[in-house]
């Protein structure tokens, strides 16, 4: 069932069930009452990443409180996405874009990875999670990706489970077409690794290529920015191996 983009959507971090009222937070109160100027009896869509999407009605028991009462489930909760997105943090503006697009493209886990040439950093994981929720609200997505603590690339590889294949974008890989390499992959558990603006170091590329559970792919004849490469790679993976197929 497709999302209804004519109604406002709001993430609620509480269990959702028919007729079980949930109180809006102070920030949500401000957004609903002062920004959207909704009134008693108005309807919005709410979701929590676990219980599907619900049509809910607003009630104002006092001037400073809003109760949201789910009345009808509009979409059931889908199975969670199993695609892990491993990324070197970018500078702030581009990092926000990268996270938003990863959510839109169906990432189930967002894992920041610190590489040798990384230029960005994660200073506030809560801000990153808020960006994830905002992207899900805007795009009709019901599943909220998990956001993991940053980890160094070599530490990640040392502890990696070999039953999940890592596909990484390598601008130095021979050829231009990723599809023949993707078509040879038989595993269903996948992770995409995208490096920083400066690319992977030779030491990192050598380590990645030495691992049986890693596949390097090119992304065409042009050099792409890291945030563009992330979207392009997720698109071809979803089309060849993921939930577009």
C-alpha cells in the first residue's frame, strides 16, 4: 500500500494501537499547534517504526497539551530492510543529504566508518537520528534505520561476519559497469561501503581486496562525489539484488 502524501505524518516514539491516546512532546505540540495550526479533531498520520502507520485524531485537553488517538491503521508495518549502509562521514551539509538519501533508498542500518582520508566526523549521534526520522516522515517510510556508533574501518572488518557481503565503490576498479559483478553475488545479506571525498587509501584498498566477503564495483566512467556515489550505488544494488527486483 502506497503512502498518503496528502496528510501530515509524524513519528511517535510510543506504542501505537487503536484508541490508545499518546501525548505529544513539547516540540511536537509546538509543531502541530503553532506551525501547522491544527485544531481539535484534526487528523494526521502517525508511525513509530514498529506498529505500522495509523490515522490519528488530535485533542487539546488543555491549552498546552495535545493527545493523539490512533483510530485506524492505514498501512501495516513492513519487514525491516536488511541492507547495511557503511559510510565515511562527510562535511555537515553533505552528510545530512547523504543520510536522507540512504533512508529514502531503503537502508536498514546506518554505520559511520572512520577511514584514513575521512574529512567529516560524527559529533552528535542524536542529530543524525533526528535526520533519519525527518527523512522517514517526509518520504512515507515506515521502518526507521538503526544508527550505529562510528567505528574505524579496520576494526569493522576485523569483527565482520563473513555471511554478509560488503560491496564497496572503488573508483580505481577496472571497467565501468557494476552489473556483471553484482549479478555474480549470491548472498542475500548485503552491506554497501562508500568511502570519503578523498577515496580509500592504498592500504585500505589492499585490505578490502584481500577479503573473501568483499566485492569491489565501479560506478561508470565518471568520477562521482561521495554523496552522489552513495545514491548511485544504492540504486544499482536495490535494482540488481534488493527490493526493486
